[in-house]
């Protein structure tokens, strides 16, 4: 299969010769007819926090392989060729079931194995306070429990590689140290910690801020607060949600201008309603509403409840602000989070898996997926949210 498009970093037209699920060679574009052409080409995107989609939550007692495939294939159509399926605060029984279902799906299918390289546990060891807790169910919030984590890790087949927790909870610092010792990334999130506690968590081994700027109090002390402390910590990576709803443009600009270039990670934090048409739905035991531009709220309020958009929409919005180049945005949704989690790189080079995104990029449509190649199968891109 011959794929032709411009290299996302150099802008030069190239031919990618793909065979049996691998990019065999990359050469300057020639004259031979291509099997598939696009405007630009980049490696498949990677998102470390996707909670579900199309009405399917990963954190659910009925999760099974067909449901997992439905969400994963929706991600493919948005250029996301690999992701961390994320299970949020829930009962231990539901979490055990979810991780077992993900492990079974991953073990049974090589395509799913590549699409789901590792898993993310967000909660239940988070702040019970309104604001920091976000949309997580308060009744399931609990203190860090290493024995419970070991049970969840066993159920997952050892695939949990990222855990988001609140470092101010009793036992959290030791928990972070234990995670670090076994090679699991500890992330700070859904927290009401003091600045000093944030610093202690970093010393204990925390490496990431989960969706910085969200899952927080509506009102904070002007200077001494957990947001400034995380933003200023150069050795702490930060994931953030640039979907046009979670953070205003000024905050997005402050984040990308403050953090070192290699310390930023784009996540869509897609919830179970991502990809669903506007309307009211019942999910997570509550009523939620998807608004016309993909914003998910508690009906009649401005309160967000996860994201209704995917990673491609986040790239599009962030690039449109003018502070982030195309190749930098793609690295924030690919190379940087992959390196954080110890996953193999996905540079556009011979020998890489044939997981490619063809996309358009011009004013008003800064990242519009045309098609995604996964192995030997193409998935058509989805039209942008109005």
C-alpha cells in the first residue's frame, strides 16, 4: 500500500510504503499512483485519559469486549490509534470487573493490544470535597489502600501504569512511593492539597498533574494554591484539556507559555457521552446533557461533567489560538505522553507500526482528520463539531 502526504514536521511530500501492518519505507514523493492520498500525515495520536464514548463508560459493571471495540474504533476515526482506557472512582467490584474486561479484550486481540497499551486508574483515592472531586461519585471516594490497588493491578494483568490520586489523603505519600518503586506513574489530581503537600508529592515520585486547571475549587487563595504550585514545577508534567470548554484561552496560553515544551500533555478526558448527539442522558447514576458544541453539563447548570469531544478536537482548538505549532501539538498528543508511560516511540520512520493519520490543516480547520490507518484498515475521519 502506497500512502502519500506531506510530513507533519518538514512539510515535504513523502511516500510511505506500508505492508502487513508496518511502514516498510519512507521516500520522497514519486510519480507512481498512490493507493491513498492526504494533505498531511503524522503518527497516530495517543491519549492517556479516555473514560469511554458513544454512551459506553469503561468504568461499568457491564463492560465487555464488544463495547470496548466500539469505543476504540470511534477513537480510530478521530486519529487516536492508542489510548489509556481510564476507570474512574467506583466500587471495588466494578473496578475489578472493568480491568478484567479490558485485560481480556487486550489479551485476545493483537489490534486491541496495540490500541490499549496500558490502563489509567483515576480515583477512587481522591478528595471528597465538592469541586476537587469533580463528577466522581462521593459515595465511592476512599483513602489510598495498597492492598486494593494490588487487587486491581492483578485484575488488569499488570496493565495499570498510571494512577491519579490526591496527595493530601492519609497514606498517600507512601502510596506514591510504592507506585514509583514498581514503575507505575503517580499523578496528582482531584486534589485539595496545600502547596507544600504538592512539593512533598513530587519528592515522593509524582510525575504528572492530571487535567491541570480542572477538578478544583471554584475559589482559591490568590497566591498560595495547588494550581500555581503545579504549574511552576518544572519537573512535573501536566496534562490539560484544550477542548474549548474546560479552560478559557487565557489559561491555555498561560499553561503553554509557562511549562517547558516537553512537559505538556494534551488529553481530551472523553467521557461516556463523547461522540453522542446533543440531548439529555442518564449516565454515572446522574442526568447529564450534551450541548450542541460537545459540552457536557449537569442540566440547567454551567457545571461540566467530563468531555464530549475527542483528542483531534483538542488539537484543533489549541492550534487555533496561535501559540502552539502543529508538530508541537502532535507531540503533546503522542510522543510526550508515550515517553512518560515508558511506551515505545512512534516516530514517522521505516519500521514503525502502520498507525497513521491523514489530516488537513489550514486556517479554520487546524487539524481535521481525513482518515486513520490501523494496520491494513482505513477508518474515515469524523466531521468537526459545529
